[in-house]
C-alpha cells in the first residue's frame, strides 16, 4: 500500500472522507458497546506537539492504545527538533523506527516537509493554517445528529484562521454552504476562499448565522497570538456567539466549538451549556475520527 498523508482535507477524495466519517461512527458504536478491536498490535505512533494540546494528544494516545498500538509523545523540549535537528533528517529517522507520525506546529510548510521526507504516513495535528483533524470530528458530529451535511448551511463567526480555513475546505469537499463573518483585518486567506464557490464572506454575524443548520466559532486569539489578546478582545466583541445570536439560526441548529473555549469571549458564559451546543460530543469524536484516520492510513479501508 503506497503511503498516504493527511495534511489537509484536500489530500483525500470526497469518497474517502465519506468513508472515514462512516467508519468513525462505527468505531464510536464499537467503543460504546465495549468491543475490543486491536488491529495495531506492534505498531507505534510518534506524536509531536510543538504547541499545547489536550484533545488532540489524548485522542491520538488513547486511540492508539485502544487499537492495540503504542504512542510516544514528543514536545519540542524533549526532542532534538527543539534544538534544530533538520526536519528531513527527523523524518528519515522516524521512518526507520515507527509506523506513523502526528505533528502540531505553526508552519504548514514544516508539516509538508516532514511528509515529503518520511516514508510513513504523516498527520497534520494542527498548523497555523489548517486543522483538518478537527473537521473530521465536526462532520462526524453533525452527521450523527442531523444526517448528511451536503446541501446544509453553516455559519462561521470569528477569526478567519486555521479553523475557518478548514471549514472552507470542508465546504468544498462535502458540498455544504458556508457563510463567514470576521472583523476587518481577520479575514481568511484569499486563495483558500477563492478555491470554492461554497464559501462566502458576509458583513455581520447575524447574516452568517441566519437560518443556518450549524453555527461554529473559534477562540479570538489562537496559539501564537497571545500578545494581541487585549486588542483582539475589543475588535472581536461584536462577533461573540451567544444565545441571542443562535436564535437567528434555524430552530434545529446546533453549535460547535473545537475547544478550548473562552467563556465570556467568543462564546457567552452559558452557551456551552445550552442544549443547542454539542461541543462535548464533538470533543469526544476527536477520539473516534482520529482512530478511523489512523486505521485508514495504516491498514486501508475495512469492510
Ligand atoms: N481542538 C483541539 O485541537 O484541542 P487541543 O488544542 O486541546 O488539542
């Protein structure tokens, strides 16, 4: 089997993504039924996180463990990458020792460089440009609760950053409509926006969420923007997603946030506890969708 990487949602065909979501739903069912499924006996993953993580690390570590394999966590402080070992050299060494690598780092180009020089699958565990793994969990969650997302409408409100970019790619791949409202100066990358007719910028948060099926936001200051927090809080204040904004969405709409959330900033203090919020299931689906992804990359489709 030729090695595949998952650096972006665009690396997979729609059919492959659709398979992954179905498989993630099945792996969730098996997990809840207590079924032991361990096809990864003897397999090892290396998880490199150069930025903080809770969900991504636990999903990959617990997922690898549940599938019968083993995961090794490396931070910049523990590995020679943090002392300047070239990524191509690291890629070649990992390819000699382990079966799959997940990496979270700022530069998408560093992840691409790792994938280019590794003979084992590489997964983008988040860069400043994309967060494709989160989208697998989000689409799984939507489809579990609401059925196929094709033809539905999603409103994204907030920073036009890695989550917004990944939603644009998802709209392109799954064929849903995406309306995006961002403060001036925080728009998504123009090339990614121009890559699909399924995503449009709108003027206001109300326009973005009007009658939509799903409302999504993300933190106002992603990792790497901590020094801008005070300025951003002021600019983004009108873009808070709260119960009143949710009332503009469809009466059946749900709310997602990749977490961690800052209550009182991009979400109101209470929205995560509102019945329309599905963020805990969404977080849980990081585990099941990441298991489906690792299984696909290491074994291929399972009938
Ligand atoms: N959503 C997400 O990626 O969470 P972590 O940063 O905790 O991994």
